[in-house]
């Protein structure tokens, strides 16, 4: 079984956007930062996806609506949330 962890940059960015958009989701960051086999519910993953997508629109796109460096990290986070589901285990 593969263990997927967030990189320090991803953790920092996720913390920043959760505080900005949905502070009530901070406990999910603690779950993602824990060691061992991490599984989030579909609802938890969807809540995180929404927060990340909101930030992507606000700060992750350039003037041509292409992802900037921050946007690429945000897109990567959205993609990686699948690895924290029961389906990926």
C-alpha cells in the first residue's frame, strides 16, 4: 500500500487557503499531516476541492486564464486528493 503525503509547500499553501476561505476545515489539515494510512470521506475531499478551486480562481490564474506557478500547485492538490480516498487504498 502506498502512503501519500503532502509536501511542505502543499501543506503551507493548503493551510493558508483553508484559513482564508473555510477555517472550519482546519481539522482536515491535521488529518492530512498525520502519519500512516490517511483516508478522507467523499464529503471531506469535496470540501477541500471547493476551497482549493476557489483559491485557484482568485490567485492561481494569469491574465490569459492559464495556471500560474501557484495555480499549478493548486491543481496538483486537487488531483492528489483522490489518493486520500478509500478507492485509492
